[in-house]
C-alpha cells in the first residue's frame, strides 16, 4: 500500500491511496471462509457449501467492503501521522466505477480531495483595542420606570363611575350594520381607558356605569393588533384586518390608583435594603437598569471582537473545495445555487470557529462536567447552608438534567462563550464609552 499527496492549491490537495492485492485479498479470503462456515444454502448441508460457490455469490460485495475498510483506516492513519488539520472531511474523487475482479485481483487506486485548515496568526492581548459601550441610565428612563412601577403595583378599588384611571371589565360583541353580527366575534375581557389612543374615543369611556354600552372600533382605539387580538380572543393576523365595530358592555369598574412612593412601598420592592427617600429609590432603579444593560453591552462587545479578529486574521479558505464538499456531504439536500448564495456567511462562520478553537486551546479554556453541574446548582441557588434533604433533592434533579445530552451541550457552549467573554474583557484594551440607550441601539444596528 502506498499513499501520496499532491498539492493542487495552497490549502487543497489530493491523497492517492494505492492498494495491491496483498493489502486486501487476505482479509477477503478470511471473511469468505467465515461465510462458508456459516452458510446455509438449499442443496448443501450447513457449513458444507463449496468455497467457490460462496466466493461467486459474495466475493464482489465482500471485496468492496474490505477495500473501503482498508482505505478508510489507512487514510485516517495517514492524516493522524502527518498531523493534517482538515476542513470538512476527505471527499472521494470517482473517475470511473470500481472494477473488482474476484478471480484475478489487481491493484486498485482511490483518490480523495482534502481541504486544509489555514495557519492562524492572531493575538488576543492588550494591543487589541475594542470599543465597549456602556448605556447611560438617563433621568427620563428612571422617570418612565417610576410611572410603570407605580401602575404595576397600583391600588385597585371598585367604583361606580369610570374615570381616565379606571380598568373596565366587560363583554365584546361584534356588530354588523349596528346590530350583533350572526356568528360574529364575542369575548369577555378588560381594557384600560388610559391606553386608548384616540382621544375622542377615550372620552366615550369616561363616566360609564355598570351596564353601560359603548360602540367602537377596537383597532382604531388601541392601534395594536397584539393587544386587540388578546382582548377579542383572536389572532394578531385576524386583528390586523379587523374593521368591525364592537359593542362593549361594562360589567365591572376598577379604579387604578398609582402606588404611593413611600418607605413601605420601597421595602416591598427591595426588602432588607435601607431605602428611605425618593432619591434613594431612584438611585436603586438606576443601578438595576445599569446592571440589566450589561448583557446588551457584552453582546455588542463580543460581536465587535469576533468581527475584529476575523478581519485581523485575514484567513484564506479553500473555497472551491468547501463549496463542493457542502453539496456532496448534504447528499442532494443543498443545491449548488444555495451554497453560492449562502457561502459568505458559511465562510465567516468557519473562520470564526477556527479562530475560536485556537484561542480556547492557547488559553486552556476548558468547561468541565463540574462547571456544568455548578451552573445547574446556581439555578437552584444551592448553598452549603441548605439542609441535607434539600441538597439530596437538588442532586436528584441535577442528575436528571445531566442525562439530557442536548441540554448539557447547550450549557457547555454557553459556558465556553462566557469564558471567552471574560478573557476578552480581561486582556483586550477596552475603549469604554458611555452612550444613551437610543444611541446604543443605533450603533448596534449599524454594526450588525
């Protein structure tokens, strides 16, 4: 047996595997004799079928099988011994059908095209500088949160007459020519008067009592297909094309009084913290908002680092080979045209995978099974102070989670991403810039 390599490009080569009958015929003969011992054919006693008959019946298929096995093992050994880092997998080059002669075995040659990984020269250190955008929590954002939280924790009391601060519960009935429509839409739901967009319509809902009826167009009133769909018990798509008026008959009126901002309210939202004044409360809101924005800042930072490293690495790929390999390996599920259309994104993904793997190896960024277990434990807020019974219950649940290989793989990927992010934020020079949330969204959109 002989394996030779012929380079046909910087990152492209053909491996030629040449076999003589001595490389495979002994294995074929051994397998045929095993078949002979087990063969059970009409007209022959079990195990007494003549070798020539077995060879004639099974020789071709067994020879092909042994050839494939021998070539595969030899090819893998060659790749390992020569430390070839491949892209994709070896792709068989079929010039003509394999000619198997079981009577007079002969030399056989197989050819495989391979794509080779490019050399990666990219450094992740302080010389690499990347913008890190932190979102400024404006006074306006804090104000909006204050209004929202007061309404979410509002005091609700039944009342007889509706005002702009009321929630109305009642029944919707679709109309046609001013009358209830046969088989039309009907539903029981609630609405908040203050969210009605049309001011003229909003005034019709003020001063109502239980039993009052208002005819109106919900889409005109709320201008939100999701809200209207939920209110009427129909889909968003159905709501978007809805033009009907509806009767809304009031069955319940609730006054929604904004929660009072005082120490009792602050303690309800942040138990155990010393929040005494509105200024303390606003500062706590600002802190929470800033923390919630870190994830968005991290994501944009990570995207920027990835793009920067791909550009700096300037990797070359064996594009023609990869395109053929994608089509070949997908066995007809992907067309040449589809590959051409989507190849730029695919190539970018491959380049990042290569860079990422090198960074992981160079920096020994390992995710262990214990890391994954700790991740799950954190979900249950596991602590050593827990009693033994609770620890056992958590361990039992944890073991069931660890058996879900797909979920474990996802957690593994997440933890790898986290380790990469931590590395980048530690070793790369961060050009920290404060921006408004609106500017952050604009910049993130431009970058992506």
